[in-house]
């Protein structure tokens, strides 16, 4: 994609330190990730700029709900932005709500949006897993995340399959008809992370994708250049920050005011970001507006 900024002053080439990685149509120069303040800087400096930008994918986490009108209101707020996918967790914190795979089928059928539901392994056995995946394929949903999930609020966990075993079961029946993702916590050491990423997953959702873990992301990229790396970005604003930090203890949470700085350091290393703000779709919308302004969407 090409981003153009027009200014009445004569054209000058952008400073070379903004080039990094992707051949530009106009300048035969390189640019991998947009600096979040580049537009403002160039406008203030009088540059007329035309450059290429490597756009990362933008996914949005959509919390499950049993109320259709609530879901429709959320989708109404999101639909004006060109998000690449809606990620649907299943029973977050172990609390049952609407079944994520069922919600995914509904949203894709009614709204035509790419959806990526989560499948909780703690709640199901092998037979149920294959049944769910078959149902998703029937609906035209071929991307999903498998994970253990939080301990269920009601009843006992099944604990029949770990994530890697579930992947093998799915591949044995459905092969490459499905694109399967899993969570990767960058809090673990590199050797533990490598054991996970060498498995036949198609994409990885990276937890704790912050500055101190960028070197680990580089290792992932070197080993699995064929897989998508999607970084969780949990965002908050004002009083919601304190609430999220108490609920998601230990998880890095980014204030909306610092999102541009956070992404500035991150987008060079990943293929996409997953925006999450439990309990506040309006916070996600604010970030989407920012990304739209700077040309990421």
C-alpha cells in the first residue's frame, strides 16, 4: 500500500533512518514499519512523501455474549474499520457464555467477517474436538485457536488432551484443510518456546510481546518463517487500567496514550496484532481510530 502526504513545499526525500526492509515503489528505498509519529513529523518539516508500508494484520478480540443485540452493537462499532479478523475467546476466565465456535459460525454467515474462535480443551474429549472442528468447516470457518483454557467455573475439567496432542488429532483427520493456532507465552525460556513452535501450527498468538521479549520473537521468526506471529496487545484507558491489571495479573497492559510507542517497537517483528480490552469495546475502537489515522488499517 502507498501512503501519500501532500504539502505545498518542494519534495525532499525522507530521512534514510525511516527506511527498513520493504522496497518502495517511488523511492527505490526500504521501509518495513511506519514510525507512529512520522506523518506528523513530515508534515511539520514540509516533506512531500510517498512511501510503502508493510501493513501488519489487525485482529480484534470480541468477547462472547448471549445477547444478540449486544453483539450487534459491538460489531456496529468495529465494522467501519478494516480489521482483518475477529478473535473470539471461549469462556474467558472459565465463565460460560455463548459457545465461541457457534458465535463464529453466526458472525461469518451474517456479517461475512473472518472469524477465529478458540476451542477450550479442558471442556472436551477427542470425539468432541473432532466434532467441533467438523462443524466449523461446515460453516466455512477454517481458522481457529486450540488452548487449554482457564479452569471451568462449573464442573470438572476433562483434561484428556494437551494442546500438541490435539493438534495431531486434528491433522490426522482434517490435514491442511484447517489453519490451527495456539498461544505462546514469551515469559518462558527460549528452549521451552522452541519446543512449541516447531510443531505444525499455522499461527501463534504471542503473550507478553513487549520490549524485553523482542529477541525471543526474532528466534521464533527464524525457526518458523512460514507461520504467522500475532502479538496480543491488551489496551486500557483511565479507570479501566486498574481493573484490568487486577483481573489479568502479571499481563502487560498498554494505556491507549502509549499505544503508538508500544507498536512502534513491535510491528517490525510480527505479522499482526490482536487488540484486546476485556469489558471495553470502546477502548479498542479508540485504538482502531489511531491505527486508521496513521495508515495501519
